[in-house]
């Protein structure tokens, strides 16, 4: 525990510029199903290395309600994709709240409509990863993640 506190306590390198990093997926842990392959693993590794190298980075991505699927096989050998909803309350994430303890809702104008998103935060060492969750009742089924 003390080793981790010492690690987190070392400040960012102030001589380097701040970086905003955007990716569609991040491979951080099997518990957080927001990646499906190489892009996510690479993005997750970038965040971990940035933390270890004291780079001032903030990352942005998406929080997918159903994540990736688990696979089973039918009796005739066909793949069956099983999508299980993630319970955000049991994941290593924290919902971003405003000063009144209400969820922050991001409003994004898109063509002829507005897409609404809750924001969740994941700490990856010193790096903060903000994930947008569009699975909100205000959004159409098409716009939900």
C-alpha cells in the first residue's frame, strides 16, 4: 500500500505538455469490458506507460453497456454470441458527479438531435480515463452504446 502511495505521489513531469488521448477501446482489465483486441490493448498500455513515465495525460473513450460478447457453441458447432449487460456499479469505475452530487450529463449536438452521455472515471495509475456512457433513456436505441 505504501509503495502505491509513493508511486501516485510523484507529480507529472511539468516540462512536458499535457496530452489528450482518445480511443474507442481500452484494454485495462478483464473486469472492464471496453476492448476486444489489439487496439484496446495498445491504448491501455499507452495509459499505463504514460503513468509510469509521469506524462500529464487525460484519456477519453466509451463505456459500453454490453461490452464484448462471450462465446458458446451450439450442439452443431455454431458460434453463439452472448452479450451480457455490465453492471457499472460493480466495476472499478466512478461516476462523475457535479457539485450537487448529481451525475454529469454531457450533451453532444449531432446532426438533427442531441446525444446525452453520463461520464465515468477510471484511474489508471496517475492517468484519468473518462468514459462516455450513452445508454440513457433520453437517447434513441441507435444512439446508445
